């Protein structure tokens, strides 16, 4: 077996690969397709479209949607939940960059 660095990347290992249909994504999240459409309307997640025009979701998008669902399930309005998730994601990225800069040799 060749080393992993020389093997082609398996799409199913890619967090950004749109592997899930809307129905399957809703099933995984325990929600409805309408909830996923609402997240798209609020621009939290933008699913890719298949050649036939069907929405397709990645694992990364499912994690984002799951966090939004947690907030909505505890009574947070969907608009606020989407904003919170975006801010959490931005904070995580800023902390990652800050840590990289802090540990960079001078």
C-alpha cells in the first residue's frame, strides 16, 4: 500500500465534500429539511447543488447546523442562533491564528 501522502484523497474523508442529501442531512441532525432551508436563508450554510439541482451538505456544514439546532432547541431564535454560530466560528479562527503567531519563532 502506498504511503498516504501519495494516495488520492478520498472524498468521503474530506470535511468539505458535499456528500449528504438534504433528506439524509436532516435525518442525521434529527431535524427537518425546512430547518436546513432556513439556515440557508439566513446564510449560515450554503449547500452545493448537484447537477440535478438538489442541495448537498458537507460534514462541516452538518456540524455548523447541529450547533445552530442546539441553540434553537434551547429557545434561541434562529436568526440569533445563526449569528452566534458565525461569531463562535470567527472567534475560534482568531484564537487559532493568535496561537500560531504566539508560537512562531522570532
